[in-house]
C-alpha cells in the first residue's frame, strides 16, 4: 500500500514563466520541453535557481529529478535572428 506521506509522483513547474503541470518527478529535460509544447529538436532546457543557471544543452536525455515550483527556461539551438 502506498504511504500517505509519500512524495507526489508529478509536480508543477514553470517553463518560460508558464506553468507546466503533471511533470513526472523523475524525467528528462527533453520530456519537460515536450510537456511544455516546445520541440527538443530546436531547444534546450536551462534550470533557474536564484542567480544560478544550469544548462542541459547536449544533455536532453539525462535523467533528472524535478521539484514542485522549480523554474526553467527554454533556449533555441538555432541561429539568432538579426534585425
């Protein structure tokens, strides 16, 4: 039987300041991008913790554990458009 005080299996995080709910606690950066409706083929994930940033560029399939209310941003891997 599951314990009543067991940690939830999914959490709500933010990606690009938008809430993304139902994220498995044990997931990958690419899966987070897919859940946020962003293509892992053209973007990578960066975790924001205060002033610290952890880039997952080139590590999209690396297993990570996410926690409730963590903040992430997506960055494009393509060329930067110029005006």
